[in-house]
């Protein structure tokens, strides 16, 4: 199966925070196909060791998160209209009007349409009229129409707390030109592809049993909950998070196949020693990373470091535009991200993990 096939399959699967079952099952199956034995913890993190037993305190943990930004039902009207709030950094102007699905009891999908009402009115009660007047478009203005009444929704298991996701019909990759591809939730599905590619490379190489644990983490989009739960137990020296590298006016770079390296974000900064290792590792394999100081956002690694749960955060990413929306990346980015990760881990091990200062 090609990296593009993996990405297509992963994008098609819903995985809102706390309900990543479908994505986790897919990743588990791929890891098992490599002859490895994944372990799931109480939070829903999927841990993969390259040896048995699982090391109690691996020096390095590599994460890519299973979840995606989503919505949560906060109320159900009598006519079956759903009120919703964001889970993670979902913005109404990024999602727009269109088909969504509520993840009901027993794995059922209840279709709905996310909307903001008609434009043919000047009523101040209209969300559209409020927006015309300069008001910010918020999720309080949004409604999800299901076509079912409140009683039918209750029987289906749709209630406050139910997750609402972009509909499966919209979960397709969209090719652009010869090199680019676009779609929802490349963050973090493209990183899961890189995570699997790197895991396969290290499993084939052998000799990594006590050096690194790979973790596909839950609930990253809501404050890095999965990684925090995990790191309290493992407490690694180094946490490497695979993420999105969003181009922006304060950190511009082309959308190409070269990885990005977060030198800092609002939670933490990378240790200069890791920057040196990454620089050397990139030269080893002929890559020219984009070095990025991120002014908004965070990763499993930086969030964990800010809580004292790892000593050295490293965040490696794929270059992208339209973050938290219909994201765009180079189709070769996951493979190069995996190559940089493997080269960095090799350099790290060759240097004895760098040890204490």
C-alpha cells in the first residue's frame, strides 16, 4: 500500500476527540501487519514498542495524534435541530455550510446539515444579518438540521455530548496540479502516515527495542490530553511530535516536500542540541527543512514539556496551508517527514541520547 493509499484511508475515517476508535483500529492493524504488538491505555492512546516487553521508561517517545477537530452537541431542540460547540480549534468560517454526521450510539451515523440560516432577511435575529453588521460568526449562530424530531434523536442516542464530524462524503482527497493534494484533517492523518512509515523502517532495521516507543495519541486537539496522560507514566527524555507546519505571514515558506521544524511555539522551545542533530540529520538525507517559530498552536511534545512531562520537546511537521480547514500539502511530504524522523532518531542514538547537560 502506497503512502497516498494510507492517507486516503485515514482521511476517510472520523476521529473526534475521545472517539477515535475507527482511526485507532486502522493504525493498530497496520502496526500488527509489521509483526508488532500495539497496546491501548485507558485514555485511548495506542502504544507500539519495537521489542517486548514494552520498556517502562523509554528515552524517546514519538507521537502522532489520532483525533481531529470536531463539534459536540450542546442542546437538542424539539424539532431535532442541534446546537453545537467546537472541540478543538474548529471555526465556523473554516467549515462552512454543508453535510455533517452525528456519531450516535452503537456506531450509527445520523446525517445533518450545518447551516447559518437564510440570507434573504434583514431581521436582527438572523445570524446572517448579524454578520452583515460586523458581528463575528460564532458557533452559537450555527445549527445542525437533522430532519428528525427530538424523540427520534434521543432513541438514536444523539444527546448533549454527542460528537459531530464532517460527513464521510466530504472526506476525500483533492489533487492540485502535479504535486499538491488537499483535504480535511491532513492534520494529523498525514502525520500518522509518516509515523507508520518510520515505524516500518525502524522495525525492519532492528535493534531499537529499548530506545523508542511510538504512540498514536488521543484527544490532542483538546489540550494534548492523551499525551499528558501517557507522559505522566513514561516521562521520557525526548518527545518527538509529528504535526502540521502551517505557512503564515509571520513564518512563510513554500508548500513543498521538505519537512518543517518547530523551533518554538507558545508552550515550549526546542533544545539547541536537538536543532543541531536535526540539521545534521537533514543534511545526511539531502533535505532542507523549514525552521519555524510558531506564534500560535502547540503539539503533544511542547504541551508535555510545558507540564514538566518530558525534558526535550521536538516537533517535526509537513508544510501546509489552510490549517484547521481544507488543508493543502505536497503529496511527498509524509515520506520525507518519516525520513527526517528516522535520521534524527539515528543521530540521537549515536550521540547516546545526549544525556544530561
